[in-house]
C-alpha cells in the first residue's frame, strides 16, 4: 500500500505541481516576449522574469526546508535530519547559482551603442558599426555577435527582445548566419537534434554532483555519497541522451527509406547541393530539426501532407508517401505548417528571424 501511495504522490506532483508550473513559466515567458517593446532603437535582451522568479523561489524554498527541519527538531538533530539540513543548504546554493547565471547576462541597445554583461558580470561596450557578423544557434537557442573574428558577446534566443536584436542586425546590414557550417550529414543532424538535451542532462548531473560533494563535506560518513557521482554522470549524462536518440533516429530511418526507394545517397545529394548546417528548404528538399526530431522529406517521396493537429505527444501531421504508406510526423506546429506549405506551394525564402520565431514557438 505504501508503494501505491508513493506512486500516487509522484503522479499527483507531476500533474498538479510540475506540469502547471512548467506551463506557467512557458506562457509567462511568451507573454513577456510578446509584450516587449517593438523599438529597434532602445531595448534590452535578457532572460524572462518568470524564469528568474521561479529559480529564486526554488532556492528560497530549499533554504526554508532546511530551516523548517532545524526548527521542528531543535538542536538535537538525528543523522537523517542532519543530512536533510545540509541538503537544503546545498540545493539552495545551487538554485541561487543557476539564478545568477541566467539573471546577470544581458544586452542593452541604446541607439548605435551595445552594452553587454556576461554571466560573470564582465561588461563590454561596442557599436553596431563594429559588429561584423552574427551567428544563430537555433538548436542551442543562442545568438553570438562578433567583432571581426573575436566574439563580442552571446545572448539567449529565449530572452525578451531577442527578435528585436535580430531585426536590428538585419536593418544594419549585418550578416546573420547559421552557426553550424559543417556539411549536412545524417550523423550531424542526429547529433544536432540531441545536443541541447545532452548539455541539459550533463548540467543536471554536474549540479547534483556538486550538491553531493557539498553534503559529503559537512555530514558524517559523507564520503559514501561520493560513490553516487560517477553513477549520476553515467545515468543522467550518458544513458538519458542515448535514450533520447530514439527521437531523431526515426527521421534518420525515413531518410534511409527515401534513399532506397528513390535511389540516391543522402551524403552525396547534400554534398552536390553544398548543404551545410541543419536546415535546407528548396524545391526538392525540406529538412528541419524541431523538438529534437528530424523532419526530412524529398518532394518525389510524398503524395500528401495533412494539416497539423495537437495530441498528447505534441503537434503532429500525417504524411502519405507515393507508395501509399502513412507516416505520423511529430514536430513544432510552425515546422509542420512550413512542411505543408512547402509541399503545396513550393519553397519560399525564410529569413533568420523566421527561423528564430519558429524555434521560440517550439519552446512554448
């Protein structure tokens, strides 16, 4: 009965706490971006306040957990209570560190001046006249600005007014290019799809490992906790990303079927077209990465593409091949709309701002 009750509590936490909280943060972030100034002359790019508030509240909550245990038990703490107190301290410190890393970075644009502040508080100043180019990491949700070959600053694409920055760069005639320059290959697409998740999982493993090391220093027999650190990196940093490979591998499988049915080599096809990065939309090909999935189809392979619809697993549409096989394609709604428009009306030019908007929509 106790196991059943514990399972019920876990499901209830996901349904009534984690799920609504995640949805609220996403909605608030999208609302902040939509309500941001339309000015391209004066604006500030920084992480939405909703995300920063949640992280700060989590840090305070863990510290209150530590204080609550201490007050409830008094000074006569048992072994478990003692470890719980230091766990609260460690998680509070980790939460505040993450809050600082996301709250400090910002870019202030005032006319032609650009003021940048990094995650470590380092300030830099430049002008749009000195910025020679910018790169957009759609999968990593990041924009990099360069002065010559030297990187001037980086800012999150999820930040408020990030689209203002991209629009201003285009207005100034500064080239905004895809950050990935290597040739397009199946392995490269697969890695690009799971790279953000891999970084997130390894960051989680690092944070939890630091929490364990902190507890090991201040609790009795804490050295035994250090045995969990390699397991954390093995499970969270390696095993989970490998499990996530199932998402892009479906797209790789469909590319393989197209190679066999249409009689071409994907690598040779992309090399002949000079395709680089992770996105290609022309008269023959539609290739995009969305929600860690690869959407890649040749026009000669398709017979029909339906309008996208929502489901418990996310937005999806149904693709019918000329051989009569039906395929359910999962991706962000904007990507599926672009796929259907490409199939019905042909390729159209998509700007960097369009790609950035699609990437932002996929996070909401």
